[in-house]
């Protein structure tokens, strides 16, 4: 299995998500981006708009020495937007108003006097003391970057268009710098039921370090004499040639074990990242 890789955790914040009023597409999209960059996500969690809960859960992630935490939501102008307060409490610092961001808000809206800036805008320009603020190219609330111990936390607003714009501008390069390993993915298809294939995948991962194999039951196709069950083989290594070699070795082991069960492995497509 994949070992000793810095972990990323994704947290979607909002009571509306837990009530099923809004579908969380942000975590799904970001998981794709992090995987593309070679990152390893260990948790995807939805949290309520509860500051004590946020401090507890995110504090646990820091204690686990999670390398990167990305949150979405809770950065708006309303009283139930509590992400900044939670991060401030977690770090043990005060919240401060980023006046440079306030000035940007004033320029964008042609507001002449500081006293005329609405409290909601001031709230969205507020961040934990010492944090870095990345202006939002697609909205108002910024990305707030905070370092606590060995963990870097990126707080993004909730609207998907803003999440994607801020991730690409302010988060993507930082994650790419962390994950320098080469990632190779090969999708194959196996004509075995999941109950028989599962133990095989476990044994293959136990045999080859820095590999991850996953079967996708929802994508299986019924065929004459059985089924085509897609399986992703994911390998990582700092050296590109070693990654390719490891992929071949892992595929060979999988093929041998599947053949012993009276089936075959069909190559579908591959990708590198």
C-alpha cells in the first residue's frame, strides 16, 4: 500500500450540507485535483456550522500531523460563518481585519469612505492574526492560509466557482511542490466477482509497497460468462522509471493471482500525473 506520503484532508462546512439542501460537489472536485497532483487524501468530512466542533475536529487533524487541510464554506458575511473564528481559536491568536483587502473591496465597489463599508464586507476581510490572505478572483471571500505546527490550512469559500478559481490560483502550486513523486494509473478489467477479487487486491498491495488497487463495482458491465469489473492500479515513486517498473510488477502479480482463479486481466487505459 501507499506509505509515508503526506496526507491531505478535505472538510466541507455548512449545516445546509448536512441537511441535504445542497450537494457537496466541492470535495469531489478537489479530490480529483489533489489526486492529479500526486497527493493522498485520507479524509473527506462534512461539518456543521458549530465553532466548537470545528475547533475539535480540525485540531485532531493538526494533531495527526496532516500536511494539508482544505476547508470550504463558512467564510461568508453571516453570523453562522464561523471558519475564521475556529481557526483563530485553534491557533490561539486574535482575529484581525486585513485592511488591504478592505481597500480592494472599496475600490471594486467605488466606496469612498471606510466608515461606509458594510459589516458583512469587513467580516469577509477578517482573518486569524498572522495568516495569509489570497484575494478571490471569482467572488468576495478570500482564501485564508494558516500554518499551525506542521499543518497548512487553506480555508476557501463555499461556492464551487470560487472554490475552483481559488484552488487553481492559490492552492494548486503549493500542493504540487509537496508531492514530487511520479504517479501512474492503469485501469484494467477483471472477470471476477468483487467477493473473490477483493482478497486478491489486498494481497497485491501487501506485496508491492507504494501501490493502491481499487475495484469499481458501480462501473461493472455484465458480459456473457461473467462481468467486466474495472480496477485501478495506482503506483507512486520519486523516480518516473521506477514508477513504471513498479506498475509492471504490480500488474504481473495481479495477473498471476487472477489466472489462478480462472480469469484474465484486460488493460483498459492509463494516465500519468
